[in-house]
């Protein structure tokens, strides 16, 4: 009896023990499963963020590759547009991107995205941030010089080419910023590499066919605010008239009118010639030479006028403060006219920066230059025969996309 009781007691105690042990294992398993579930959930959320990062990187890469082959003024807008159209995520992701055009010609981009979490949310991490960066470089890009830039945006007929006008500029371009209608009128065909007109409307009369492109990305004025501003002192010369003979002039401040009548020979010594409240007028048959000279037209009344059968050979300095500047003016002047009424055979070398001048070339003006850059407000070409090539202070425009574009992260 006693033995039987002891055996039953052991059995009952054993059953209670096993029941108690099973409960502990369940508790332990439940506690142990928490970090396991968190780890699984974290893996799911991290996989989502990895997917978003891959898409983000792809979109930034595409944006900088598309941007780097565009002209400098269009790179950032191109990158933004490509990124916005390319990036898509199914996870309700918030995203942003910034792009920078670098000094070496490359384009860099940085994009950020915020991915909402599901499982990590219980741990207080409501979102995960991801970032992608990329830099693209372009291969060698051909650039074409621009010999003539007309900066007026408000004048119609900003470029007027009348019958009999000849302009031979086979290696460079003419750019017109006017957006008025018509922006240009052609009554003759110009021999230029390209004529880029920002406006959408031009007139071509008499079957002429200039190499003109409308709605074109004409370049902006690259010299505005960059040229040296001289200190203009008191007048060195006032209202001089020379009727003939051999004349030599020195640099200085020329006030009023300096007139050259009849016929003669004028030599301009090297240096800066400041023209103030008047001008230099070359009439009839003067031969004018000046090497290393710069003309600074102080105000809207200041001008240089070539009339009659003038033969002028003028070249800018090649070194110093005014290197490669032949004639220029301060920015912000009111518009005024500058006529060139006839030259028997002249040569200008250097930058002619006169953005407030409406230049008219009349009569038969024969100008040959191996190195000239011209910036005017507007230009009328009548009976002309100009042969020009790019100057040392040249403007240029990208000629098509770069040969290659590659990522350089």
C-alpha cells in the first residue's frame, strides 16, 4: 500500500513538473521571438530602402548624364527634368534632388529620399533616409566662335541685311538676341557658319537663304561688367580739326569733336584714347594707323565715325590692362547710332564692345580682319564687303553635344 502510494505520488508530481516545464518553454520562446521578429521586420524595411536607393541612384545617374552634354545655361534645368520624370517608387517615398554645374564642365547631383517603415515603426523608427550622388563628365566638345553678337531684345529688325551686303565669316557665327517680330530681315545671303536668332520670326526676301536658325539658344553677353573701367580725368584735347598733312596723336582724353578733313596720314601712338562728349570723325581720304590702341567711348554722345574713302588699320594691345580691346564703352548707356559710311580698305583687330550702339554700315565698306569680335545693340548692313574671323577675346557656343558622357563618382 505504502509502495503503491509512493509510486502514484511520483507519477502525479512528474505530470505537474512536465506541465510546469512546458509553460516555461512557451514563455521563453515568446520572449525569444521578439528580437527575431524585429530582425525579420528590419530586413523587410531595409530591403525597401535598398530598392529605393537603387532607383534613386539610377535617376541621379540619368540626370547628370543628360545634363552634361547640354549648353551651360540648360544643364541644371535638364537635370531636374530628367530626375523628376525618371524617379518612381511604389513605397510613397518623399524625394528631393539638387544639381550643380562645376567649373571643370562636369555636372554633379545629390538626391535624398525618405522611406516610411512598417516593422521598425514599433521601435520608433518611422522612416529611413537614403542618399545617392553622381558626377558626370563630358568628352571633348567642339565649340564654334561667335564673331558678332547683337544684344537688343526689344528691337525688331535687330539684324537688317540689305541687298548688296556681303559678310564673309565662314568660321564663326552671328547671334541675335531679339525676340521681336521680325527679329531679322534678310535681303541678301550672308556667308556665315551659322546665324542663331533667339526670336521665332524672320523675313527672307528675294529667295535669299542665309544659314539662319530661329528660336535658337543665342548666347548672352559674356563681357557685361567684366571689362576694365578707366579713370577719366580732365580733357587733354578739345575740339581739334586737321585738314591735311601728317599727324601723330598721343593717348589722352579727347573732348568735343576731333575732325580729320581733306586727306592726310594719321598715326595713333599706342595707348588709351578716351572719347568724351563728342567724337573722332574721319572724312575723305585719310589713312589711319594705330597699333596697340584702345578707344573708350565714355558717354552716349561719344563716337567714332568713318566717312568717305578712309583707310584705317587699327589693332588692340596684346598685353596689359586693355589687352585685345580695340573699342568699348561702359555698360548702361542709352542707345545711340554709330555709322561707318565707307572705307576703302580697312582692318580692325580686337574686341569692338559697343552694346548700346545701333551700328549702320553704309556705302562700300571694305573691312578685312583676321581677329575681331563685335558686340552691338543692332546692326544694319547696306553696301558692305566685310571679311572677318574670330578675335582673341572670342565668344563661343557649343557645337552639338559632347562626344561622350561618363560617370565619374
